[in-house]
């Protein structure tokens, strides 16, 4: 595994006068050659082609030195490779110059977003679901990103998909046992687990995962209708339980107040009838129609 080495290179502003001087010398040699050629023609001699050759070589040296210049913006890096050997990484922003034979690979250190596609996977209970995530990541070690994997961007994409599939297989979509985390109820915990697992997977590429969150979570279309009916049935059952619990509490309170204030004396049979009537009124879905008894209580 490669390790990043930060190095410093020469400022471009320092080398620029040298490059200008080289071009000036090339021009001066060429002018010298021209004048010498004119003088030689007048004298019937041969021009000094060594001056032309020196001018061309000096011009080539100046052009070659220009390939050593490069610029860096903030949160950018250049990986320097000389004849196949890793020399180091430059992080300092600005205008720089290095050996023109050196290959300079540009890598952005800025945070990037990976908006994953919707994946159809099975949850812990085997139910087909659709899931998608967004991952915020950035390059932390440029040497590992360049040399330890073939294409670090594609590597992060593939590993993200693999981590999401594994995550979905470890958690149920919903309706788990008491205290069990699900994909719907434990969003924060699931996101933390996804981030940690993805970090372990992409550490080889010198990448740091800053955040990973679910952006889409739903049942697959083939079972969405059945699961919706189940959710509706469970919602109705929960609502009924609350209604019955409230009705029983109200009946208990009514009987207790009647007995405490001695409003009326009821035997067990009349209490049962009263409880039945109150439960029908309180738990019924439609409004109850009262029947007024004009006789005695025991008629």
C-alpha cells in the first residue's frame, strides 16, 4: 500500500526569469546568425550554421522548460511521477515549476456527492424493497487513490452499491421485533452503520467518507399494494385499541363517580347494562340513537 508524501517544488515566479533568459539567448543567437550570414554572403564565405544550431537548441530548451510549469487551486493536488517512480504530492496552491520530465496527475481534494441509483434488494425478512443513498466523500490520500486502485471514482461507486445491498440484507424494512432497529425507524443508526462500512471498503483507495444517508426507501411495486393494506389494517387495529382503552377508562370513571356521590344505586345487572350501553356509544363508528325509558329503572 502506497503512502502519500507531501513535497515542495520551485515557485514558477522564480524560474520564469530563467526561461525568459533562455528565449532571449535563442533570439540573440538567431540574430547573430542572420548578421553573420549577411556578412559571409558579402565576403563570399559560408554562414556560421553552428550559430543557427545553437539558436534552435536554445529555443528547444526554452520550450521544454515551459512543460515544467503548473498551477494549483485551493483543495487541489498534483501527484508527481518521474520515470515511473512516485516522487510526492504537491498541495500548496499557486504557480509552480518542476522537472519537465515529471508527469503531473491532477486530483481534486474537494468534497464530492455520489447520488446512488435505486437498487432493488431484499431486506432481512426477504421482502423486495427499493433503496437509494447519497454519499459525500473526498480524496484523503492521493498516493493510494492513484496507485492502489485502477479508478478511484468508479471504485467508490461500486463499493457504495455493495455496501447498500449488504445493509439492506441486515435490517428489516419495518415491523421488527420490539427494540430492533429497522430501515424506517432507525434512520440515524442505519446511516452511521452505512458510513462506517463504506469507509472500511474505500479506505484502500485513500478516500474518506464524510456522510452517507438514505434518500429513497420503499417496497418494491409487486408487493407495495399488499404492504399498504397491511399498514392500513395495523393502523385501524391501533386506533381501535386506543378507542377501547379510552372507553373503558371513561366507563370506570362514570361508575366510580356515581358510587362516590351516591347518585343512584345500581345492582350488578344494571351496572353491566350501563357498561354495555356506554361502550356501544363510545366505541361505535356511527352516532348512537338514544332510547328514553319513560318507566322505572327496573321496568
